[in-house]
C-alpha cells in the first residue's frame, strides 16, 4: 500500500487563500498520481427572499408578492409552489399583484445564476374560511329627475366578496368603466330619459346587476292661442283655449260693428262709449 503524501504548510496556506477568493478549490492529493477533488462552498450561488402583503385575505381577494435577490442572481421566475402550470419571468427586484384568490396557497420564486445554479423562496397566502356572503347590490341616481342637459350622481353599494365591478348603460356594453364595489359617479349633459347599471362579480363567478333610472324634464314653450273668428275661443296647436279680450279701444278695430275686432295680433272686444 502506497503512503499518502503530506501536504506541507505552504500548500495548506494556498488552499485557505483559494477558499477565500474563489467559489471552488482543488486539492491534490493521492500518492502515485493527482486526483482532483472539487470542493464548492456556494460563494456565488443565487438567493432570494419573498413575502405576501397582506399574507391573510378574504376569499376572492388579492395580495402583492414582494421579493429581493442577491447579487449573483441573473434570472427570476414566479410560479405556484410545486407546479409548472404557469411560470412568469419577473424583474430581479420587484412585486406582483395577484387577485381572485379563493383558497390558501403558496407562490414560489425560482432564481438562477450565470452557471445555471438555482434557488427558491416561498410566500404563503392564507384565505379566511367562512360562509360566503350573498352577492347583492343597490343603486340610485341623486337626483333621479333632472332638467334637460343636467347632471346627477350615481350611487351604489354591495355585499359579498366582490372581485370585479363595472358601470355601464343599462342593457348595453357600448362603454363601461371599472369601479369599486361601493362608490359613486357623476354624469352630466343628460338630454333624455335613460338608465345606468353596475354589474358585479364574485370569486365564484356569480354576477348581479342593479340599475338607476334617470328622468329628464323637457322644456316646453308656452303655447300661443289663436282666435280666428273673434269669439273669444281659439286653438293653441294641441287643444282649445280661451282668448282674453283686449279692451283698449284705441288698438282694437271693429270693422263690422259687432263689438268684436282685431288688434293686429288677436281678437279683441270693443267697449262702446256712451256720449252725453
């Protein structure tokens, strides 16, 4: 059996220095030949930390994942823990909003260095268990009756685990606005009767819609009553009307002497003047 060579003090010192300034060291080391042994101590391995804020939410809610990585990390991927159903490459230092969470779960950040070495860190999320509140909503316009081209404030409230809410004209998706589960919205320049709606969704896919009708009072001109035959009654374009006689004889002309005349605009009654 061959005797092992003894590494002298200088060789040992070189090994120590190498371990201080490199990620791997090599030791020699069998009598009758050189066997290279790679010793790694992880000096350039990637590393990360991640947490959810908040880490406890209600069913259907959302949270923000925050993470940091070390200087040796060159790539980072976010995915569900223990699953490859989806994987998203993300910035090395950043955050990611996730919504519609219906059950407790864990997300993982996988980081990688230039050599392909990987490491992971996790962020657990706890969903409060309990009976899901029924999804409902109420909505009204304040005021609900306005003048033409006026405005009103739409107000709505809801119950349940609302994850999405949209405001839109009733029965139409010609346009919509993303809104909160409880809120208000001012609308102006309304020229005719109409209705607006808010549609809500919960985490289970249930939906509910509530409406707010708005009535517009149209401005109308005062109708003019025309008395064509001078009998005190006329027509305003829609219905019969009574004409008040004008008694100013200086302006009322009675051409046939029957006591009724014309003042240039309408029929009038002439008061007879008795001279003494």
